[in-house]
């Protein structure tokens, strides 16, 4: 089954010159998340994060022309400073969403000397959803957001 799911995954891996604690904080503090989560010229205008297994998230992304995209989800697994697993398959309190798209997995592995192996995975239900996400610019968008994350980490 794992091999079958792998074909529906998109990956981003980086070595980041920051400890896992800082990266985790940037993912879990709403005010920090707003500063890096969307590639410019997009931004985050609102973020509510109840970071615990079963807790909900509500992130509003705002485009350069005033357009807004609401993203609701639920955290499935939270291991402080090591791993976050979240999905849009649920909105809040295990209420199913209209159309589940993906599960996100962020893994933080210490490399020593304050460096971290950062792995972000987008796991999709179908090959079509994966292809849609690629066409939306997964690699460019998540890459740019990660660059913004790295810039923020240097300041906090």
C-alpha cells in the first residue's frame, strides 16, 4: 500500500541552517506563519492554529488583487519539534470537508550544529489531485515559501 500511495506524493526536501525548534515554532505560531507561508505576492491575512492532534487550523491566503482563499483543516499528528501531519479532509472536530485534496506532512530531523533536514510531503488521494497540485505550482510555490521560511528563521 505504501508504494501505491507514494505515486500520489509530492516532496520538498532541504537542509536548513536552523534548529528544529525554530522551524516548528514558525509552523505553529500564527503570527510567524503569516510571514512566510504563501509565496509573494500572496500572503496570509488570517491564521488560527490549534496545534494538537484533532485540533483545527484556519488559514486565509490573500492574493495581490484582493482575492481570498480559505483553507480549513485538522491536525492528525503533532510531535513537537519533529513532525506535523495535517489534512483538509476534515474542517473541524472531524467534520468532513466537501472535497479532500491532500494531507501535509512536515518532518524535522536534526543534523547537528543547529541544522535541520526539512521534509515537506503533500500526499493526495488521487493521481489527478497530485497532477492538479503540480500544475498549480507545488514545487515553485512550496519552494518559494520555504525560501521565505529560511529568511524568517534567520531573524528569529
